[in-house]
C-alpha cells in the first residue's frame, strides 16, 4: 500500500472515530450523588409582600414552617428565622452541597408552636446561599441532626427571584 493511500485510510479511520463520540450535552449540571430528595408535602415558597421578600420552607397550606429567609430588595442582607432546632440552640447552621455556614442566633418566643425559634442575619452573597441558589436545596443541621429542605422543580424560579432581588 502506498504511503499517501495509507495516510488517507488513517485519516478516514480517525475522522470516523471522532464522529462516533457524541459532544457533551449542554444543560443543567447533573444532580449530585447523594443529594437529598424533596418531601412530597414540603417546598420553598417565594412571597413579595409589598417589598418585603420572603422565601419560606415548610408544609403546603399549613403553619409547619422550618425556615424563612427574608430581605428588603437590594439590601444584600438576609434575615433568617429557623423553626427547627433543638432546645437551647444559639446558632443557625446551614449547608448546601458541601458549603457550610454558622451564624450566632437569638431565640424568640414561638407562640404558634409553644416553643422558640432562632433569628440571625447573614450576607446574601455567602457561599452557602449561592450554592443553594444553584442546587435548590439547603439543610439546617446540628451536632446530631440534619433537616434537608429541598425545592421541587416548580419552586426553583422563586428561589432565583429572591436572591436576585435581595442583592
């Protein structure tokens, strides 16, 4: 076989091999292995109450609320109200996709549930919030407990609106 013909056959084989490999698919990032799954009756709900923005996780159509994020548009600051925490807790600890953050919190009476809830403030640009914004889940945690709060697909745009507006 002549060298030019051998070169042409080699190039044809190489071209065929490249053509058989599909290009990487564009679109959303793959779901993390081990990512928490949404609860059937809980979700994140976005609310714009006359300029006071809220993103609340809880049970549909009930007073069963786990966490509320709140802000004034453009403030860059997020208020945290955590309703799931053990008695005596003095911090709010959140995690999303491996990013974690802890804020000192003060307890407030929770008359609706005959207990207390925790209040803290955070910067909107904190990495754990940015990861939550991308992944759609956030988990509150303590030394021996973890409460994942996972968005259903329909609530993802509300999460993005909240963080885009808060600044």
